[in-house]
């Protein structure tokens, strides 16, 4: 059984709230998974108390002086590569894997968790063989889930079986009091990262694609980089990803495997939303890039992105990025086969005609 899951690192009260709200299936695999999470949540709760005693005031008083840079776009569009590249720039910091696993006590516990995670983590992501380590950049949606924020990821862990878990686009932004909890958790997480590094944050989170106005309001002057990719790759790759993630994380029966139509619908909605919201931002707040162009000439595209967003592109960053690209040049992407019917489903979505 996989030990490191989406809910690993969650505090006991948050875990219980999720269980009471969603229920879980008393099958052996889910019971064992719950017991591991239960034990881990008690440890996490104690460590959170230690962090609050030692670091709460300093974190609370930390100012996020520079607005974050948000990498947005649908899953499997190449956002991880872009995140890895920009994180090499010494002026930026990105949330790391270990920080998103223990967001409530990362200031106190990171030095203890890194060696443990090195032992239990797989060396590569199961869906695409991208390298994994505690220090690799990670999307903060997982930190928000563990901190108790409402997220569509909750419906993956606790599937209903009636429809694809990302159906219904109001779920990306909570309502009422839950929205205030969500905002507070995100700011708190960013304050901790800023306290640790003093650097500007570069975030990668596909869910943020549907939160552009909210993030622009919360962080005036924030930059947005939208990355997109050929849907004939994105659709089957996303289907594979969600099936793997659900298999390793769900606590209930009822997972509905996504279809090409499900993924095409969500992808189209993301693209339509970005197309509408981008014009509400100032000129230097938004740019976009296709994965195909980024893959062909990464440094050229990153330099263009920096210029359009008014960011400083330095020789030291160029050197680090060049070394990284040389080290990863032999990476082999997965290949996928779509049936004729699936291709037609993708072609029939008008939002995907830009490809």
C-alpha cells in the first residue's frame, strides 16, 4: 500500500471533518488506508501545536511583498516543466513536495520529514516518470486540502459514482465562510514560504485556472502564465492520471473513470474561462505559451514570458536552466492511442478548435 497519499500530513480534526462529511467504504483496503492516515493525523496535530508555539507570530507578521506568479492551465499541459524551470531562477521560490505534505507545520518539521520522505517516496511519478523528491516543486492544491480548504480534489478521494468528479465548475471557489477559510489558508501558506526564503513565489496549480479574478483581487499585481497543449495528448494523458491518482488515494467505492468527453468538457471550460478572464487583467499580468513551443526552445519561450510579464531575466538563471535542460534531455514522454470515436469527441468541442 502506498504510504504517501494526498491526505498524508493532514491534521486529525480536518481528517475527521472530511470523513463525517463524505463517509468512507469499510473495505479492507480503505480501512487500512484510513488507519494509516488516522495515526499520521495525530502526529501532525501535535507537530502543528509545536509550530504554532514557536512560529505563529513570525509567520502571521510576514508580509508577502511581491505578488506571486501563477502558472495555470489544465492538467497534463506541461505546467510541471515550466514550474521546474522558473523555480531555478534565484529570485523565485516554489512550494516543494515536503512543504505541501506538511503545510500546517512545515516551519517546525521539514528537517525531520525530508529524510523520511526520501525513504518512502517513489523516485518518479507513476503517470509520467517525472522525477520526484521532497524538494521538487509541487502544486499547492494538495497543501490547501490538507489545511482544511474546500477543493474539487476532495471529490476524487471520496467519489460519489454518479459523475466525473470535476463536473460542476462552481466547486473551484468555495462559498460563504468556506471562502474565507480558503483565502486564509492560502495566505498563511504563502506567508510561511516567504518567511523561509524571502523570495517571490511561483505557483503551479491547475485549479487556480478557474480562480483568476479571486487571485488577482487577493494579490494585486499578480502575474499569470497560461500553458496549453494539443488536446489529443492532454485528454488521454489526463484520463490515465486521474485513474492512477484515484486508485492510490480514494477512501470510498464509486470511482467513475473519466471518458474522453469528460476531459474534453473540462479542458474546453478551462480554455473558455481563460479566454474571457485574461482581458480583465493589466497587459503585464498575463501571458501564455504552448507546450509545443516551450519544448522546442525552452529558453527562448521563458525569456519571452519574462519580457511580457515585466520580470527580470538574468544570466545566472539562464545558466541554471541550461544545466537542467541538458540533464533532462533524454526524458521520454508517454504515448497514447485514441479511438476514432474519441478523436471525434475532441474535435466536436468548439473550445478546442484553436488546435
